[in-house]
């Protein structure tokens, strides 16, 4: 088994004379897999039902002859101009009621019948022609599912989804608390998507639309998957994209792909990029159920932080790639192979930059391509982790509504903060679903799990009773899956387990002192320790002397409650108590273990600017050298040791 290496290849953007050079350079760089056809619909189907496959035939033959496998994509994320002209009703409508026009990618509504028919048509044409092509390694459906629409097609399908979910209007009215603001529905036809309105939208309606849209996008994916499967036995996947705008529950989608594949683009320029890389990789591994997954896209050169362009320093591309591999990826792919000469993303970095192959960037690409085959033996192994952080997309969506008591409450930020603290302590974590079997973990962290079902509450209580250490963060357990507040005092679903009761929230505009000398930020609460031991207290202000951090023995385990966002040093102390690890030297040497049976591999990735000495015994795979006790990992470098 090998590790995949390559990226998106868009030959339709180039003259055929360039194609042979591309394949030669791919061989030079160690590329063994490219994604072809993602945005090529207008080239493949220049008119309705009229196909031009001659150029793709030639490209796939060239790649096969060069030893490069193909992840063949259906191009349905970017319909051609003729489709939008013939089917203007399929153009998406914003929440403000504005129908968008053709001229960019993702200009369609998946609820539009004409779009679904056209998408199945091009998928079928590709499957019929290429299912037995020797270059085909897998199918790549669409690209980065995530486009939302509020048109009449979407409204009608939303009503059908609600009928199936609730069964009756009485049940829907109860779940949506429509007695508030005179919103009670007497006819299904009166229900609309949560479009722009006078003031705040109904929070349960908002959440249900995100749930619906995830299911509707999945149905569109499954349409194409079924067509491909009729003709081909090759694996089928799509590339998951992560962001607050994405209405996709990837954990649920994962069961419908043959391999979980993600795109990952950090938006930090400093060490935050490394923290986010580990975060994205660990989340992908969770979606894959701990099995190998694939990094389908990343940036070869530049990081677009949203505010400025940051060019990756020498070695950073390799470190990011190997962090993904260390955490379970079956390889490292990029967007894209060759930088485009024009178009909306012509300055997106690429494996072959505008400067061409005679460039530092391409030499670094080729160097990484020479390293990955030496690590191929790790493919198929699993990542070792004894700490889990709960992740729930629906909780995230619920907290993106406009009804919360503070605009500073941010589910993703809370989860990332928890992950970051363990990353700096050099502790590898898994992400886990709230209803997962947690018995294998020493520690389970629950950051701001606002929306909680009874089943989740029971699952976490059972985990603690059987000996686990549970850490529940602020603003958790507040509402049920219908976004209705659990009465009797916060933190609602967890109050009894934690042995605390909160009557009032105290959002923070700055920081609050703690008796331990630490600081709290973002949030605080008026906590009463009913049956819990107080570990730390607020110092000063309206909560002076009130509990800030508590713990309670339950069975053979411990349930902690942290009612504020702890500063880094205080959080590091808590991590040390929980996991037996403190902050590593600058948090810059990343250590991850993978295991297969009795064999263990250790990845050491040095993100710092000084050499690091780490304990190791075995064989270092990159250099092929024996290690007997200590290993020097150079500044900005990496090493992978098969332990003796």
C-alpha cells in the first residue's frame, strides 16, 4: 500500500503541448494521483447532450502511460453557461430573495429538478466512458458541497422534509415554540425557509433548515453516486470542506463515501496554522471512524488568512502535509497542480507555480514527493489517542443563530481552544460524537455543548460512572434538540451529573480574575456548588468568591465543570492534571503515534526555529538510519521512527 501524492489537475486550461510536460514533471515530483475534471463541465458538454471526450481521453491515456492514477470528478459544482441560460429557475436565491446570476462557481440550486437531471446526465456519460479506464483509481463526485438556496424549489422540499421529521403540524409547532410571536402554523404551505425577515428568526426553524440542507445536499450526492455505481466498482468520494457557511453534517455523510476526503486551508499565518492543521486532520479522522482518510486539497505555497496573503516558509508545506499523514491521511494532495494563467483563482498557489518547475516551490514539492514513499508502511495503521473532544455539527449550527445571550459565544472557537491546549501539551486527541462509545478514553472534553439530547446526557453520565474523567465547558447542556431551554437551572442536562446549579449568566466584555491567579474570559456564570467540590473561584467583581471550576466524584470517575474560558497557562495546568502532560517547549514539537498490531510509528514534526532532541529507539524512515535513545529533529524539520 502506498501514500497518495498529487493534486487537482486542470488540463482543459492548457494547450495540449503542455500536457506531456505535465506528466514528465509529475513523475519527477513523485506524483501518483491527480484529480481531473472538477471544473470541466463546459469542456465536456459544450451543448446540452453533446459531449466532447477526445481531450479527456488523451489526458487519461497520458497519465496512465506516466504511471499516474486518476481521481475522476463529476464537474457538477460549476454548471456551464448554457445550463443557466436554459434553466434560470435553477439559479440560487439568497436569504434576501436575490436570484444570483451565472458567472462564478456553485451557481445552482440542488433542489431544482433541471439541475439534478443535468448532474445525473454528465455523471452517467463519464461513467459509461471511463469505468474501465486503467488510470481510474476513484470517483470524485462534485466539489465541496455547501451551497445553500432559499428558492421556491427549496421551500417545497423543506416542507416535505419537515412533514417527515415531525409528522404533524402540532408536533412542529411544539418543537418550534410557535406560540411565541404568534407564529403558530395551521397549514404546511405557510412554512417558508428562514429568509431575511424584520428581526430575529425562529432558532429552531433556522437549525432545521441547516439540518434539511445537509440532507438535501447528501441526496444530490447520492443521486450521482448511484449512477456511477451502476457502471463502476471503483471507490466513490467527495471532498468535504469545512467552514461556518457549510450546511453539511460530515459525520453523517461519512457513511456514504468510500473514503473520507477533506480540503484544508488554515486561515492563520503564525503557529495557529499548525494548530488548525492538526485540528482539521483530527476532525477528518473522527468522520472516518478512525480509519484512514485522505487530504484531497491544501495550499502548496500561500496561506490566505482573509486579511493578507502569507507565503509558506520553506519546509512548512512539508510539515503541514506530514501532520495530516501522521494523523491518519493516506497521502497529501493539493489544489492545484499547475497555477492558472487567468481566472478567479489565478493567484492560488500550486505545485508548479507561475515561475515554473525551475523554482524553489517545485523543488520543495519534489522533495516531499521523494519522502512519502519511504513512509508508505504507515498506510493502514491507526492513530493512538487517549483523550476525546466532543464534536457536534448541529450544536454548532444552533449557536450560529441570532438568539444567544452574547455575540461572543462561539462553538467552533470553544472547541478549537480545547484542542489547542492539548496540542500545545503534545497530547493527541480524537474527536467523538456525543453518542459515541467513550469507554476507551481517559479524558473526555465537552466544550460549549449547548444542544444536548437526553441520550447524550445519559451516555456521558455512564462514562463518568465507569471511571472516566469528564470536563464540561461553559454554556453546555442548555437546550434540547428542539432548541428549547431545559428548565430548573443551568447547565440543564448536566446539572445533576456535575453537582452544580446556575441561575444567571454573566457574559464578559474583558477578563475576570480567578483565586488561583489565573484569568477567565468570554463568559462567566453565577455557579452554586450543590454537591461538587470547588477547585477555583472568581476573585473580584459581582461573582467574587463564587465557584468558577468544580469537580464531583461520580462512581469511579470525575466530572469537572469550567464556567469560563481559561487563559492559556491556567488551561495548561488543568490539562496537566487531567492527562499528565504540560505545555511542551513552546508547543512547537508535534508528536503523533500510529500503530498497527505490534508495530508503532512516531512522527516528530518540529515547527520551531531551533533543533529539538527527542527520545526515540528504532529506525528513522526518512533517512533510513538507526536511532538508539535520542534523535535530533532539525529546526523546521521532521522525522518518523518505527519503534524497536
